[in-house]
């Protein structure tokens, strides 16, 4: 008895590309009602690893330049931090995807 065997072979494409997870920037805008202290305190509480010294530098940059990038990283985290900063009353630019 002859048995016919069927076999399937899968060939993986060695030219596959890996997609980088989308990144984004969080930017605080200057306004006429948030104090330096409030901006700095919000950054320390919400942005992981933010030092008190760095938060004050960024608060001053917002005042002098009209805006400051306060965080850059994965889009999903950016969305969370952005929303938390908005909930504290900070004036935020839309999330910028990089």
C-alpha cells in the first residue's frame, strides 16, 4: 500500500521589518494663571523620574519661551501623562507624535 504524504513548508521572509512603537512629546504651554510652583509640583508628581530641580528649570522655560517639552517616550504613556497634567489645570499642546 502506497501512502501519499502531504507536507507543508513555511518559509520565513528574512526581509521582515520591525516597527518601532510610536513615540510622542508632551509640551506644556505658557498661560496667565498657573504659577511656577504649581507647574513644577505637577511635573514632579506626574512625570516619573522628574527631579524637583529639573521641574523648576522646565517651569521657567515655559514662562520664558512660551512652551517646554517636559517628556518624550512611548505614545501610550504620553497619553496618560498628558491627561493627568490637563487634569491638574496645566495648559497643554496636543500630543506630538515623533
